[in-house]
């Protein structure tokens, strides 16, 4: 079975350790002390049986956004296993120019983390971006941290009602700490979900319940490296009580469809 990690992060070697620790500090959780280097992702990913990676950047400072996107482009050029998303920040100057540049660079989507970037999913500053990328790019959104309101599923529901053709991945079952609320608000909307940073927080049987409630064709595999070890996250995924067809769908088929390869 092919495994595509649709949710992982990489950083330049010089800052990879600090960046990974910053993520663990933000959540007050984490699966060890892995630095977020390219080499670590490839090494642990290979050990886990992962063959491809969708690498997702996040810009915490508006003025760093272009530089971060350039780093992702450089790594995609060097590693055939990588598919890259760009990132945007709602407070950046020239957000529409950078949106077009992401498209021109051949990146496949945009990743945003409303909680750490401190802007809401339904911030009107993002509406021109959503309008422009419908049918062109996928948006991957961190979702549903009970400590913040920026990523609440209700905000995504509003965006999806305003932009029904927008292709969205709602990470972490739509909200790792509010997946029940996410289902109530998003099950009938045009979006897909990933299993990253969620399974370890769910009671036994809940992951399978919500995978089947949404349908495996709306679910993606992801490890959220370097927050978690890809080997351990893959084992956690493969221990779910799913059929071979469900594993195959979540492991790669949904990803290939979103990436336009199937």
C-alpha cells in the first residue's frame, strides 16, 4: 500500500531544531525531540513506509512569507518525493501578488495556521484570496484548537458557504480538540479532512467512527512531522480497525485525487 504523508513540515537546517521545539511549546504536546530537517523527514518517513510527502510551510511573520515559499520551492526541486504548498499571512503586503506567485511557481496549495498566525479563517482580508484560488489551489487549514477561536469549525463553515467551489483540507479531523463539533458543522460541506495530530486524543473507536461518517474518500493520511514521529504515527494509523480498501483510500487515493493525479 502506498502512503502519502499529506501533512508534514520542513525547515532549513539552521533553524529546524528551534522551529520544531517552538511547535511543541505552542501545543504543550509532542512526540519527542525530532528536528524538522529534510533529512529527518526522509529518514523517518522511509522507515515508516511513506513514499511521498506534501510539505506545508507556515509564515508567522508577514515579511518572511516570500522567503518561506522560496525555501519550499527549492526543496521540491531537489526532492522528487516532495509536493509543495505555499503559505500566506493575512497581514502581509501584496497578498494577492504572492497568491499569484504561488500559482506561477507550481505549488499545489496554500497552508495557513490561523491560531499561530493570529487571524481568523473567515478574516475578510482573505476573501480575495479564496475567490482567486477556487479551482486552482487547495487550502490546508489547521483546525479546531479549543484554546482559540481563530480556527473554529464555524468560521470554516462560513467560508465554505461564501466560496462553495473552494477546495479545503480541514486538518485534524476538522479540529483535534473539537472533532464532534467539526462533524456537526462541516459534514455536509465541500471539504476533506486529515487524521494528523488527532488519533492519539480520540477514545478507542472514535477515529474509525468519524472516518466512516465522513467517508474514507474525504480523509487523508498525515503525520504532522516534526510534532510527531512518522514511524509512530504510521503505526497508529495502521492499527485502526479499517478495511484494506479504506486504508488504501486514506493512505494515497484521496491525496492523488486532490493533487490531480487520479
